[in-house]
């Protein structure tokens, strides 16, 4: 089947490469010529594990191409809309201008009987708006197929999804929706044959499913972070508490890990859009609920700064601080609404000398926040630090040796804002360890004078420190 994917960001690029791997002939369309050129070389313009391999496989089989010309999609039987729906610059609502523009650009190139299927996360009522645009083409089918990808695991989520959801006219068992259902069944036949659950519903339900899912996940995260604050106040340990809660099958342990909270380009803007929809539809309980969830999440960042201040005896000004992590989560280079960078900016505003490091996101962060100092080498970033903050839980930070890190820093103090370090192992090496929700600072269990010196690691080449604001010195994290 010939398929077009309009919009080749995180969602679209992964979706296009996945469909090609299923045997379809796919053309990805994007107005960003630089992005298209990058993709046509077999490399994603962002970090997503496994995607480059999937892209190269698509080109090797000649089933995958990318273009800036909508005319290249003219003979496609199904067109997927995968453009972004960011938060509006003037309100909490989603900006649908890209969805509208993509639909209008596609309209002149639609073959008779083609299906236009949205995948972007949109507010309820969006399909009705697109129906108006497509009104003069009654022969064209319209459907909604929400995505459920997670950055860092997007390839796996596409190849082995939890479920497939079809939004069709009239919903399940409707004669009007049968042609769209059949078209999507043809697209996803390999997944359906593999036993992936398929749900068919009406448009409003399909539009709400992704937002409702994200709202629930955000609620779970903010709930456990609120409990973490209670644990700090009472002397309880939120890591033990959440482990016990998660063993209850009615609750489960997914998204029940206290820490710095969530960020990125999806959850924050989706819960705000969800709240705006609740306001528009006069559902005050959901409106208030989402407001509390958002407030708790943002409050975690301020809490981390205050804990850092406490660990520095009330004075951040002049302190040398190292922040481990710039991406909003591990296994991505996305820095949108990054909690770690928010904290770094607040620390710098308080007068601390902040150095930020990250395995993949440092270039993006450097371009966005020139007021911060960045260092590509973790070793150099840690040199002389008086306080270390672990703010993005990359595996390489989890695996850091407290003895080696202890030989680099000026003071052995760490704020593990993601609660992922083995606190006892770090305490045994003379570190003062603090988490969020794990009680007050834990002093080292062994005097520093009794700790044997660690062997310093070999410094990698081409990792000289630099101050942001000098483009020629920006580090490269591309492989």
C-alpha cells in the first residue's frame, strides 16, 4: 500500500519508518527542507534509540522516502497527519494551525477514495473542523488514529504497540465508519495478525483518549510527588512507600516513582489542553484537578532548588554546582519543558556557578539557554563541584562510581532528585546524600579521611570545557 505521513518530527518519522518496515511504500512529507535532507541520508535529526537503523532499512528496501513536496503524496491510499500540536503562545489550548495547514496542503493531491487519518494529539472537536476543510471532497475518508508513543521507546512502541485505536464516523459497528476501519485494518494488518488489541470508537472518544491517558499518568506522578513532600515532613521514605503501594494490583508500580516530575513536549501541554477543554465544556472538577496536577509538578522543581539551598547551608550564591542531565528524560535529546534545565536556571538565578552536562541533549540545551555553562565531559563537569544534582536519570549517571566522583568534587554532597542512586553505597564513600521524599539529608557513614583515593578515569579526547555563547566551541554529541 502507498502511504504518506505528513509531519516528520518524533511521531511522523518513527511512524513512517515503522510502516515501511511492515512492507508498505511510504513517503514522509515535511516543510522543513533541512529535516527532510537529514532523514533522506538515513539519520534522524533527533536522538531516538533504534530509529536510524529502521530508517536505513527502509531506504535499503526502497520502501521509504522523504520529501517537501505534497505532490509526492498524490497517489497514496492513506495519509497520516502527524504534525505538532504545541501549546498556544497565548493560552493553554492546543495550537491547531499546523494540522489545519497540513490538511489544506494535502487537499489538492488527494486521490479518489483516499483516507486522511489524524494521529496528532488534539482537543475534542478537531475532526469536525477538518470535516469542514474536506467538505468539497465527499469521496475522501476521514479517521482518527491517536498515537501512544513515548520518547526513548518510540520505535518499540510502534512495532509492538499496546493497542490500536480507530476513530471513525458513527463509531463501532457503524456502516459509515466501515470503510475507514477497513482502510486502517489494511495498514495495520501485520499488527492485528500478531494479536495487538484493536478498539473502534467515535471521533470524540478517539480525540480524548490520548489526552485522558496522559492526564492519568500525570496525575499518578503528581500524586506520588505530593506524597514525597509528606514523607519529607514526617520522616517516611517515599521509595519504600511507593514500592509497597505498587504491589497492589489495583494501583501498580508504573509511573509511581517520586522525583523531579515530568516535562517534555507532551504531558505538560496535554494536561493544560485537557484543562482548557474541561473549562470550555463546563466540567469544573476536571479543570480544578488538572490545575492541581500541573501545580504539584512545577512545585517539584522549586522544591529541588530549596533542598539544594539547604544542603549549601542556606546560600547558593557563589557555590559551584554540577547538574547531571539536560534532557527532560533519559534516552532522548529533547529539552522541551525540561525539569532539569528549569532547576539549573533557578540555581544560576540564585547566584550559583552552574555547569550542566548530558550525554545527548547538550547541543540543544546550549542553543536554547546561552546563559548557562555546558560541558560535554561528565568528568570535567564534576571537577571541583561543591554540590552535584542528578536531575535526569540516564543509565550512565546511575552507574557512576561514588569513589571516582568523590575524587573529582570539592565537597561530597549529592541531591538525587530522581531517587535512583544507591544511597548506602554513596554514603559509604563519605557522601551526604539527599533525595526527594526520602527524609532529611543523610550524612556519610564513613569519615572522608578513612576513604582510600579512587583511580581517576582516563579523560576522553575532544571534551574541553566551554562557556555557552561561543558557537565555535559547542560540543558535538552526534555519533
